């Protein structure tokens, strides 16, 4: 026993090194997002308050560009609203007994937040916002800004939250080509912060360069129709049955400032449905 | 300071950096590796000092050239560890290599700058 203790004391630095390496590797390889302790990410109170302070100062330097962006977007939206109103009036004249058209967006509500920490150059990028549980942000809420899709909320603190950015290969977004129903999987390929890759698009789809890619609505996280990007090019692929397309993202990740987190009223119901289906399948195998 | 305390301290420092930058465990692992290899890097560059135990590396006790060599090795080791853990694949090897080299150069220059500010002139001893 004494010899064992002497051995341990003599080589104590190796044991300490081994212990610390094991702890770091545990932290590194915990990929389950529900296990990420909120103390160890930037969503905790200390780091988010420090980031908030820095952001108060630096955000003033970007205001001019953001304002111009917003004005352009407002003008576009107002034009769209006017043309849609005209369309509705035309339809009302043709079909006088159509009362009200059901709105896709009646189930969705927004929480507006400011980005206080962002990164675009790492292999896995995360964004921190200054709204948390107390403001209604919950995990797995989709986040968009005025240009396009930003990411999905991952860890939520009391007054801050961390978002898995679209520039993160762990995030796959279900997207489709506008005006068609063919859907594929959008994922970032770690090369440039302006381009992502749309995979698993069936080969018989007709498309042109410049076609818009929108969210397909096949998840409870993002509603249908949110613009994600435009088709830039076709990439060479090994798979004979599916296309891989290079997509230019409309979101400018280097200038994120204000984002909206989408509250989906139907999410609880859809999640319960999926869980019930999974449980019944499990029971059915017995 | 004994080697164990140095390792624990560097682990905590790396963990602090990780908490702020959303990279879990990456910097902690890299700084632990750096602390563990510190003794080995000493033996590589310093004259054999068996009677001194754990010498404190600084520009004063070592002279500029030896200190610069020691720091470059240590910085290179840390950057290699961090960027390889971050990438975790050998796929885009050129990009990883570019990151390692540019980070090492920048860190080395900055540390050299900081240390020369901290060095006071009156501590030049005559043996």
C-alpha cells in the first residue's frame, strides 16, 4: 500500500495531466445539446453581461449600414404588401363568398433580440443574443433577421441565449426551391460565410441559377416561405440520384445586429404527436 | 510553482477562455497540454539546471534569444493543439496550417512586446 502511494506521489503530475485531459475531452465531446450546461457557454449571466457592455459601444459603429439595409427592406415589403392587397381585392371580386383566407402566420409570434456575440470564421459558429427565458425565448426556437434565416436557439439562460448559427455543420435546414415542392437539406460546408450547400435535391427537378431557396415548413421550427438564399451553381457530386447545389445565403452573417426569434404556437402539439408516434412504434415491435 | 499547480491553473485559464467563446473544452485541453510539455521544452533550450528545479522563464533570467526560442516553441505547440482540436479533421489541412502559422506569428510578436514592457532595466545582475 505504501509503495502504491509512493508511486502515485512520485508520478503525480502524470495523474493530474490525465485527469485534466479526461475532463476537457468530456466537455469537448458532449454533443447532446440538452446536456450543455448553461454555465459553460456564453449564455451565462457573467459573460453575456460583459458581451452586452461591449456591444453597447460597438453597435453604434454599424448603425448607418444597418439603417440603409432596413430602409431598402421596408420599401420592398411595402411594395409587396400593396401588390398582395390588389391581388386579394381581385380574388374577392371573382369569388364574392370567400370570407377570410386562413393565415399561415397566425400561429407565429416574434421576440426581437440584439446579437451580442457572433463568429463567422470558426468551424462551428454560435451566436449569443440578449434575450432569455425571462423574455420568452425557449430552446429550439428558429431565429431570423430581416434578410433571411440565422439559426436555431440552443441553450437559454435567464436573460441571454445561444443560437446555433446556420454557419455550423451541425445545423441542417429543410429547404425547397420556391414555386415548387421539391425539398432538400441545406448545410454549411465550412468554406465561406456567404455560401452553403443544398443536398438531396432530386435529380429530376428543373432549376435555374438565381432561383430562390425558401424554408419548406417541414419542421416546427421555421414557418414555410422564409427566404434562405439563391442558387449559385451546381456542385460536382458522387450521388447519381441527387443534386448538390451551391447556395448564396441572403443573410449577411458578418453584420448581424437585430434578430427575431419565432414562437410557434403549434410546436407543443407537433412535438407531442411525434413523441406519441415514436412510442407507439416502439411498443409495436414487441 | 510546482508542476501540478501550473497544470491546474492553466486548465482553469483555458476553461475561462472557453466559457466566453463557446468553444467547450478546446482551450482547456490545449493549455493543459502546453503546461504538461513545459518541462520538456525547458530541457530543450536551457542549459542543464539540475539544481534549480523549476526555473521561472523570463527575459531577465534567460536572455532574449533563448527566451524567444522557448516562447516560439510554446506558442507553436499551443496553436497546433488548438487548431487541430478545433478542426478535428485533416480534410482542409492547408487552411488549418495557415491558421496555425499566422496565429503563432501574431501571438509571438504580441507576447514579446508585452514582456519587453514588463522588463525593468535595473534587474540586470552581474555575476
